[in-house]
């Protein structure tokens, strides 16, 4: 009887430990982080943060169509390194991503259970174009995890969180002068050249400009000045001669009387 009681007590002690062991082992943490954000572009990474390695996992990623436009959804550096590790050990891995719909669907399966290799823990990388001037917020992208299991088909609890503390790595404004240096426009350059070309004939040539009327009368006044003087002298001579003739005729008539 005493032996039976001892066996029962031992079994109860073992059973009391099992829930805690399973609970501690069968959990996994994912965190969505901002890798890079600019005025018009956004790159996010879904990182694996430890716990039980998953051998099967389905993920649905929904995003705000008005604020974001998906450019690509690809395997992260962590999963690429893990696949190489599996290949080196003759193990298999599959990662299928359907990024032509919203929500985006990713199905991942492997034979060992994912683990970070050389500190690389990113599972997926998402790149978006976003409304210029806006900043990424939690509600812009949401995740749903299903069918998360170990290689022995044990369900794993998924914990998910956001980390939006990553700094912006590029210019805040797309019109930053460092990205778009101000250059003289083609119109300004042509205007400067035309001014130089237009000024040269006025300085180097005496030919009248098109449409100009000021220089021609000056040339005519210069050419006609001697002619005007000659006419005036001739008129004066004629007047004087006429005067002399009149005086002579008057004196002649006086003597006859």
C-alpha cells in the first residue's frame, strides 16, 4: 500500500511539472520593426525573437491600401541563412509568398524548426511606397499567425509585437537639396547666351539692327548737310544780285528824268 501511494505521488509530481514545461517551450515571439523609412518609402522586417523553433507557419499580412502600396515581400536575411544551414545538413525548407493580394499570404515549412543563424533573425521583409509626408503607424499593417507548429506537430503559441523606435535613415523630405541639387535651368542658360550673342553685333558692327529706325536719319542728316548749306548760299547770292539789279535800274530811271 505504501509503495502504491509513493508511485501515485511521484506521478502527480511529474504531471504537475508537464504544463509548465510545455508552456515555457512552446511559445515563439515575433516583432515587426522599421528597417528604413523615408518621406515616400517604408521597409519593415518581421523578426524571430526566440522561443521554440517553428517548422510550420502560415502568415497573413493585411495593409492599408490608401496609405501604402506593396512593392515586395521577400524572405529575410535570417530565413535565407537558415535555408542555407538546412541545405548544408541535407534538410528541406519551403517558403511560399503570395504578394499579389491583400492580405499577403506566406506559408513556411521546414524539417528542423527555425532558428537564427549568426544573429540573423529576420523572417520576412516588406517594402512599401507610402503617401508622402505620412509616418508609419501600427494600424497600417496587421498580422495573423496560424498553423504554427514544431517538427513534431505540436502547436506553438505566437506572441507578436511592434517596435517602431527605429530612426529614419534617409532624408525626411524628398525635396531635400542634398538629393536634388539646384542647377541652372536650360532656359536660363540659353537666355544668358542669347544676351551675349545679341550684345556683340551692337558693339562690333555699325549695321542697323532689325526694326531700328534711329540710325538711318542720322546718316541722312550727315550726308545732306553740305547740300543744305550750298542751297542757302545760292539763295543768298540770288537775293543779293536781285537787290543790286533793282538799285541800278532805279538810279538809271532817276537820271533819265
